[in-house]
C-alpha cells in the first residue's frame, strides 16, 4: 500500500463527516417516523434511505482511508454522478439558477484529483 496523499486524507475525512451526518439524519428520520403517525411511513422511508446512504458513506471512508482500489472507483462514480446531476440541474433551470452549477464544482475537482492520485491505490 502506498502512502496516502493529503488530498485523499481530506476527501476521506470529509466523507466521514458526511456519513456521520447522514447516519444521524437517518436515525432522526426513523425516530420521527415512529413518533408521528400521520406522515410516519414517509419519514420512516426517508430515514431508512438516508441511514443506508450513511452506511455506504462510512464504508467509502474506510476504503479511501485504507487506499483500496474499489474505493477509488466508488468515489469516482459517485462524484461523476454528482457532476452529471449538476449539469442536468443547470440545464433544466433555464440557465438562471447557478446553484446546480456551484454544487458540481467540488465533485468535478475531486474527479480530476482522483485521476492524478490513481497510482496510489
């Protein structure tokens, strides 16, 4: 295993922070779904999906931290999807809303960076 580049360490830590937030939000969504009878099933479903995404995010953190090849691919795919969704959102906003464009800048930087550090995985 090669030494972990600083950028991968930063991406992994950000991934961990995001995973912790998703896990907490998912747990809160499930608890809210159990406590609120009217929209309970919707909150349960959203909470469960968010919790699952948080688990996947934590797994990705472990892979990036350990410099696993599958984690490089998974991070690349996730960030490429984010870039594509940002382009799609920008295109559908009538070119007036720059939020989708701004939200795809970081994933685009990560995609480019991942190609520079591929040899470390």
